[in-house]
């Protein structure tokens, strides 16, 4: 009897250890799976350029419907249009990029002096901004502003150091946070423009022109001058990415350069009533900076194409227009 009792006790102890080990393994596997899932969700990075937008919004033979099936993948997009117009090459670019769940970057870039800079920064800015923001937990307004500025400065210095060529590009767009802390950050560099439209009112970004007093002051302090409304009589914008000839002859001068790479970053509340139009200066110069006219086109079936048709007769420049609707999240 004693021997049987001891065997039973030993058996129960062994069984208890086995059960505890199994439970621990299940819990550990669950934690690993959960951790893996979190990492996978953060690893989400999607990007659509102007080629994708044209393909999805304007299918073969230009049979236009308001949305194509694949457009459901692209967050916020309502309309898109572009044309080379009177130029020999197309130097405008656009993209919509999910940096990670709940954060989306949308922009239009207007290249000048060639395509290399606009192609380079279309790739570098979204990836670098994603990496920088992932290091910050619940970023504040100031942290977002500082992060965006640093990403632009670092990318511009990288271009300067590689000395690829002398081309450059403007940048205009929005960084949208749609999670717990909803916000829209308008990012603008150069003379392309983003216009926020809500409740019958428009809020445009501010162009960076050499004739602006603050811009001209920086240009002169950097050893440059403004002639015929251009930096050193050559460049029509006072802020841009690239343009190495204006960033320092001996070393990179960064934000103090004649042509600064630092964008304006302004926070606005996230509202599903808001629509956002961003376009290159080929469009805005043609409509004589009449931002309010955009309001009349907001509810058209194909607003960007209609706006382009209106503007291209008055412009010989490339035109690229993208419209977002914050009620169409689709992330």
C-alpha cells in the first residue's frame, strides 16, 4: 500500500510538471505570435505613384468610372490627373504611401533641371520618414515637425554628398494621422501648393518665392542675390530639395543655404468633411492663384481632370493634380 501511494504521488507530480510546461509553452507561443503580429503590422509599407493612380483611376480606353476596384486599396484618393503639356519631359511626380497603419503620406513633387532629384526624393522621403516616426511613441506636434524637418535635411545632405547632378524638386503634401490622435500635417517646400477645403473655406500652403522678404534675407545672408524674382537670377523657388549649386560651394549649408531644404510643417485638425487638393505650379500659375475656384469643382465626378482641362490652355508647364477625401480612409 505504501509503495502504491508513493508511486501515485510521483506520478501526480510528473503530470503536474508536464501540464505546467505545456501551459507555459502555449503562453510563450501566444506571446511570440502576438509580438510577431505587432511587428508584421508595423512592417506594413505601401506606396502608389502617379503611374498606379493613372492606371487605377483611368482604365484602358479611358472608360471612366468614379472608382475602379483596385482603387479601394489606396487611402483617401478621390481624383487624379496629370499631363506633360508643352514640355518635352514630365518632371512632376505624385505618391500616396501608407507609412504604417494609421499614418499616411501623400504628396506632389515638381522637379526642375531633370528627373533624377524628383525620382530620388520620391523614394527617400517616405521611407526615411517612416523609419524616423516608428522610433517615437505617440509623437507630439513639435516632434512631428522636428522629425519632418530632419528627414528633409538628411535626405538633402545625402543628395549633396552623392553629387549626382544639379536637378531639384519642390514638395507639397500632407501627413495624415488617423489613429487615436487624429491630425493632418500640411508639408510644403517650394511653389507647388496644397489647399485644404472644408465648410466652404480654403486654406492654402504658402509658396516659397525669392521675392518674399524673409526668403530674400536668408538668400543674401548666404551670399546670394535675387534678380528678376530668381535666386542668383536663375532659380524661381527659394526652397527645394536637391539643387546642389545653391547648397554651399565648399560644404553643405543646410537650412541656412541660399535654397533651403526645410519645409513648412503646419498641423490642422482631422475632419472627414475635409477635401485636400495638391498640385504643381503648372496648375496654380494657370489659374492665377484662385484657390476658391477649386471649391466649385469638389463635387464633380472627375474633379482633377476637369481642373486640368480648365488650366492647361493657360500653361505650358507640366501639370499634376491630386485630390484626397478624408472621409474615404480605406487604410
